[in-house]
C-alpha cells in the first residue's frame, strides 16, 4: 500500500477480526447449590447453537418445566464442569425447514447423531437445553407436532407425560378396567397419569395432602382422591410412585397380591424408613423402575392425544424472561399440572 502524500510504501498488516458470536436469551444454571438451588439460576444471553452434522436447530416456541430442572441446579446429573448449562428438557417449536416439531429429549444409545456407544443422557446433563430461543438436538430426536396440539400443549409431553405413559402402559402393564393409585396429585407425572388412566378406562385413585388438589384430581377423572397415607376402599393393580420416601410404605400396602409398583422419582427422598420387604416378597409384589420413555412411545403418546382429545393439564404459562417465577412455584409445590415457558 502507498501513502497518497509522500508516496512511500506503507507496510501492510493483517488484523485478526474476532468471529461474530451469535447470542440468544436463555435461562441457565450458572452455579450448583444443593441447598438453595435457585441461587444458581441466571437469566441472560448465552451463545446460540452452532450448526453440526446430523443435528437440527429448532426455534423454540414453548418449553415446560420439570423437577429435573431443579435437580440439575442441585448438581444431580449435572456436574460443575458442564456449567453454564441452559436448562430445560422439553420443547416444541419450528425446525430449519419451517416444520412444527416436538423434541425427544433422551440423547444417546441410538447411534443417531451421537454414535452408538454414547451413554444415555437427558438434555441439560451433557447438552444445552430448551429454555432458550434456540436448541439443537440430533435430527433423529425431532418428531412432527400434531396439528391438533398447540405448542404449549406439545411442550408438556416429552418428559412428564411420556414418563407417565411408559409407567402405565409399558411397565405397569395395566389394561382397561384395572385399578391404579397415583401418589402426589398435582405434579406433572402424577397429573398425566390421572388423565391418561381415565382416558384408557382405568379406575384411578389419587392422593394429595392438599384438599384443592384432591378436588382437581376428581375433576380430571379420579374415582376417589384421599389424604396422603389414607386407606383406599380397595387394593389396586398398580401404583404410580413419584414421591418416594414419604409415600413408599403406603404404596406397597395399597397393592393387591401380585400387583406392580412403578417408580420414576423420589421428590421426598430415596430412603424410606420402612422398605416393607416382607410384604413385597410374601405378596409377590413387583417393583419396577421407570425412566422417561422411547421415541416410539412419544410418537404413540402424541398420536393418542391427537386422536382422543386428551390434553396436558397446564398450570401456568409464562414468558421465558419470567422463568424464575415458574421455578419458584414448582419448588414450593404450588402447581397443579405443567408450568410452560413461551419464547
């Protein structure tokens, strides 16, 4: 390059220009706090997902909260070295081709997008989650959203409702006319189990410490809703257990001989004071662990909801920038059904 005034050569220097990093608004775990989990929750800008082969980026329209998000803030399934981590397992939105989609949030053990040897994880344990303007997942994990379901309704299904579906119809193996006890009416999985059980012709009993929640359980189709720990009018074929230690003994005692207790969570703790082992072996009860569900089961659940008119119970819809309010309500146990965040 030549100087226009003195006509001498000016040395040319290349100046490195930093790449432009696209950002987006998100709710994320910035710190782990086992005692005060919400102290680690932050709302603000995070890097937008980058394109990668075999993966699809989805513009999130709605995402729903799960207790898994609170456990993540406590460090359960989420290690310090993965921080900051965008939270959220469930989402419905629009893919890169303009299709309305729902996400299956279990990553790994499929060979699709991650390799067949990668251990199974749920979004936010290893990969960034859905409480953001965009999320990227293996293309295999993207399912068409039925037109009959809104984005808010569809966003409730992939974790809590899928978990309830698998607990009832795969692991409990109940059939129309069977009886089932759902512990802890009001939580996402419990609410889903009541609605799905009613729609499938089951005789559903429910428990809750809260009178208003017992009333709502009846409105959703439970034949009877009783105080937590109260004796049922009959022993049941299966129990849907997500509460854990606080209701474990009652769950075991409520089963008929040969009945099945399916457990997918332990929000009150995982060490019951009375394991009821004698009753379990003497009555030949079955205890089955259940985690999430398969992509095929999610497809079946979406089709079931679209065909029957069954819809997720939504407690509250909040914009993403008010995510902390949703977390506080869930932590306090005040919700009945799902809390949904919209983008």
